[in-house]
C-alpha cells in the first residue's frame, strides 16, 4: 500500500522522504485546534514487521479495533495487533486480517439486533468497504508525530463538524472535485479506515455505536481517514483559506443581522 502515492489534479504531493509529520501536525492543531491526536494506521504482511516497530505495545486482552485506534488517538500509544487480538470477525474483516467469507457475508450475527431480517443484514455486510483478505497479517496505529510507521498507509483525524468542513474545504482548494462519502450505519469503520485503505481516497464517517461505546469517540466527533499524501494538500488549502479570513473557529454572525456586510467579505462580487 505505501508504494502508492495519490495523484491529484493540479497538485504535487511531496515525496515520502520529504514528509514532515511534526510540521504537519503542528499546522493541523494551529488551523483546526484539534482536541484528539492525529494518528496513522499501517497494515503489515508479516507479524514480525509489525513487532519490529519502535516501542510498539502488544495487547494482553481482547479488544475491538475501535479500542486499538483509541489507544493511539486518546493515549498516544503505538499499538500493534493481529487477528488474535480482536473480539470478532467484524473488526478483523474490515482490515483484511480476517476473511469476508460466506458466514460473515450472511449477516447472521446482526439479524434481529441491528437489522430486521437476514436479508437486511447481508445487504449491510456487502455494502462495507474492506481490505481484501490474505495479504496482511498485522496492523499498527501510532501518533503521526512519532514517525514510527514510516509512513502510515492512512492518517486518521477526529474533528467536530465545523473543523471537518474546513478540512474538506482545504482538500478542495486546488484541483477541485466533489467528495462523496457513504454511510453503512453500524460498522462505520468501513466508511473511514476501511474505505480509505481499500480505495486510497479520503473518507469521512459518522462514527457508529461501537466506536463511541468502545473507542471513546465523543458525540461531536467525525472521523476523516485519508492516505498521507493528501495531508499537505489539505493543510496548504486551509492555509490559503485562512489568509482569506475563512478559518476555524467560525465566528457566529447573528441570525437576525443584516447579512450583506458579512457576505461581501466571504463571498465577494469580483465582476
């Protein structure tokens, strides 16, 4: 995965040897005032590669993947796992560490709990974006500033809706294209890290029940997952927007005020 660099129209992402994790994370905090540590995620073809990471922690208990991600984003740890560390196939299948086999695709375990019928459950399973099974046998997460994943396959950023829209605006500043995101509902990790790993595209998700219950995701948080080559593009775009007065926090103008003065600055008529 890490050999692939995203090619975006009218942009020139820096080469991997020029990636500045500390500078980029500092810029994210300055531009968005993030409350949660930006982290990376990386898949490994062998367990030995994952265990060779500096200061990697190996879980002693059984966890959800949401908990593993949270240990990096909320505690600042570098954590490595295999399928044996995960509580069930739903978590492991998204990362390609467990098979998306017929039993998993049937949706049997979700029938009557998350979905009314077996058919509804099966449709949900088939709608999920997952890494194909077979190539990867381990995964690790770590704060971006640690540089330990060298580089990660994807970056994960938790943000409020106001922060998230400016992050998206930054991605669209140059080489504009419409960004479209899906929502599978439960198992929304497939909308974020599953989709970003599988498609190499930025992806925003509304974290699901499990991510909030087990992964510590707060009520006001969304999650952006994207390959690292997008990160400097988003930052450069947000810096340009900030220079135009379009920055976070977004000041309230007043719901009963005459809007013309404010609109004249943010949406000027340049004819």
